[in-house]
C-alpha cells in the first residue's frame, strides 16, 4: 500500500518507535521567540544541560515588539524584559538571533520561509501554534508548548504520537476577489474549529496547486484553527522556484540532490487517509467571521445563523458569542460600520499580500471613520515594499506602513484594538479579547479588509472589482 | 527531573459549561510576559473573572461561593487556539489537578500532561451527568482514579472509563519526565544524525 506524504516525512525522522511509547521524532529546525522560550531556558539551566544543537535553532523577537519607532527602546517594561531575556539566552546558549533591528527580524513564520530555512521534507517546531504555516513547503511543522521547547532544546527531538491523516481537496476555479484566506475560512466554517483535531491535514486539488507559496502558507497557517496538528501541501515547481536562491537554501550539487529528493515527496495514489473531504472552489464567496472562534464564518452575502439552527447544548455558547460581538441572529454583516482595519500577522503579511492590497487601494482613500494598520511580516518584506514603492501608495491612501511584528493579532504589544470597537482583520483568531480586552474581530482576506478600509464598512469586494472592470 | 505526580483524587467540581474555551480566555496574551512559571493562576480566566477595574465579576463561577474543588469541568473543544503552556500553568497554579471535557484540543492536552494536570475526555452524556450532579448539589463529590482509568460521581455511583497513553500515564503516576526519557536514548539520536 502506498504512503501519504505526511508518513513519508514522519518515517524519515523517527529516531525510535516503541510499542506503548510516543515516537521520538527528530526535529530539523527549531524556531524560538521571546514569549514561549524563557521558562525552557530556565529548565536547561536547572538541569545543567546545553542546547543540544544550537545551529539548528533559530530565534527572533516578534510578539512583544512595537511596530512604530522600533529603533527606540520598548516602552513597556515587561515586554522589554522578555525581549532582552531572549537576547541574553541566545548569547548564553550560542543561538543565532534575528532580534529587533536585525535585517532579518520578523514574525517567525514569515522569516523561516523567506530565508530558505523552511524546505520540503523537513521537520519544524516552534512554541507557537501557527508553526503549521511551514507545512506549505511539504514539511511537517507544528506548534508545541514550553515544556516541549525545553525538550527540543535539550535533545533536538520531540516525543510525539503519530496523528491521524486527513486529506482536504479543493478543486475548480475561484471567483474573482476570492483567495487563499477565503478558502481556509470556508473550510473551517464547514468543519468547525474542532473538525481537524487529532489529524494532520494534507491540502490537495487543482485549486490548492494553483496558489502561490504565499497563498499556500495562508492556508497551512490556519490548520490549527480547525484543531489540526498541522497542514501540508506537496512540493512542486512553485515550491522549488520559491526556495531557490534564498539565503540558506542549498547551493550547487547540494541543491540538485535536494530537488531530486523533493520530487519524491507526494502522497502515493493508493495512499490511505483516515478522513477525506472535498470542496468545490466555485462555492466559495469572500468570507467573513461573525463570532468568537474561526469556525464561525459565513460567505459575505450570507446572514448570521439562527440560534435555533444549533443543538440545544450549543445555544448558550452561541448566544454568548453573538452578545460579545454585538450582533444578532439572521443579521447581514454587509454595510456594518467598522473602526479598525488590520492587515498583517503570520497569516497575511507577506509581500504578495501587500502587493494585492496596494494594487487595489491605489488612487483610493480610506474612510474617515477607520484607522488602518498595515504591518509587514518581516524586515525583508518591509524593505521589499519600500523598494517597490508600495509604502507611498499606502501612505497616500491613509494606511501608514508600519514596522514588522505580530502587532494587533494578539493584544500583547502596543497595537491593541480598543474595547467595543470593530476590527476587520487579516489575522487568524477572533477569540474574545484576542486583539485587546473587549475588542471585536471580523476575520477576512486582505482584499476584503482593504475594501472595508475604503468604504468604512463591511463590503463585498466583488462589487468593487466589477465596478472597476466596467469603468475599465 | 521529577514532575508532579498524580494518582487518585476525590473532590467537588467547578462547572464551566461553555464550548470552545480557547487559551486566550484561559490566560490572555497580555499576561504572558512573565519569564517564570509561577503566579499565572492569579490571571486564570482573567477577563471572565474580573472587570476592567480588577473587581471580581459575581456571575463567574470561580467567584461563586458555592463552587470550589480540584476538578474543572468544561464544554467541548477545551483549550483550542494558541499553544501557550501558560494556560496549563494557570489552571494548575490556581489549584486544579484535573480538567474534564468531552473534547480537548491537542496541544493543550499535551501541555497539561507535561505539568501533572490530568485532562480527562468523557462522553457528551457523562459530561451532562457531571453538570447535572453539580447543579443539583454544588458539593457533589467526584472520584478520579488514574491507575484504573475511571471517573465516578460518588453519590450515584455512575462512572466512565477514560483513555490515556500508557507512557503518559506512567509519567504521571511516577513523576517521569520526557527529557529524561529522550536523554536515555541519546545514542539513538546521535546514530540517527549520522544516517
């Protein structure tokens, strides 16, 4: 019987597999950041252990960093202390750090791929659930807790039970104005925020295949939002082209050898999955969430579901979510005024996202009632945007291009959405208080967010694009 | 290093019948700035538990004088979202030894087990029985036996068995640690690297 792509990569990394025990899985690269690593380094000190493979560990500061005036010291004392602690730990244990001010600093899931550290067939972990992003390259990548960060620092391995395998195929042609973010929000809305729990997902089908690497990263990034351990996409020419020539990509003969191997990385035709799901791309509208988990999403022309459509035991949680959001059942979100627009996060802060938004807003102005934050995923994305003149387009429209970091995705740094305010956000989570205490989040694609920034309200991007076509 | 040991417990329970409780609710991101593992219990369920001025919200179960105990019982898909282990630290630091739900998010479950906090997955039916029991009598006792893998409502004798990986079970009962286990296999790791 054939093997799935996931099993091929997993098997190639099993150090030991014993009945009754989780596998010991070898980790090729361990990404760390300032929030989930300090207690792990403390643990090493208590045990008197070094970092086992410091050269396979890569660090950056992203969660706590300000996205304006980054050259100044971080204002908030605890944030500054945590970032300083990372610097100190990396120096003590011999780990490369792309810290604040470094030309490669950025969100950990943006810098790995753009530096060519993320490659097909490898294993990656990080104390961050969106590590699933790296799966876009045909890699096994997933988030871990701090005890496991300590484990990987100490041993370069992880004790892990092999998850079940799920295949999600999307086939067909997307409507204009519908992109990778809409695909993944659509899938999660269909299978729920828990529908992937216990599984590692392989995304396949011609729609997925047609996506750029940036689009594939957006899809894999949100695998965790359906509860999946991670998600991956088989590497192809698009993947190889993306990795080629990047700073840490293999060179010369090593490159040829690597590409030969990458071409063997696909699920065999007769491979068995524990679950298979199929979706038609033509069914997908621009998506928006209305509730307080990423599974609570609808097509932009649809109405918020009726309470009675849920099972009795779910209705309490559902009503709580709608109350928090200040919405009611059967409401259309179209035309709903918004206060903030956040374009950024490890889901949608890559150069392609910024190009798409810049192209759309060129010559337009943001609405007066809206504050817009455009936050590049990394120093390199920021530099590229400036080199292409995107910063000028953003500024002219009233969207200042900020500096790289996790920003308003998680209400941990200075960029917080105020209580009661509505934010249309390209990030990945709409949990209560995620963007700041009592903030209200509508998750959407960069284009839907940009359209809302221009009109000041929830808008169907397709209408905009149609009008522009008519005007020509 | 030895970790916290868990074998057996009898306690009253704290009901939280909400589904999809994510780790941002368990411990909001703005409280993740500590660099040690201590003290997170003070901010457990912070924004549900306290108002903006830091006053306890009376209607939240942790502030309700009738409910207390070492077992937290919550709706399905508990611990979804962020991988922050701080969520498990906060629950354990507050004083819970067991979390019961009809479904757990994977990363949370692993984090809990690595901190001597036992996550018990029960059926929807049994979860309902637990809620019914505690709402009938706030002091209803529940017994958890890890060795025999069952959870029991003491007053009615209703019980259900639960699953746990045998290795993780041995870790909890004996206080074993994953790092010690992998280090005992260090030779295999080094051989793997030479392949």
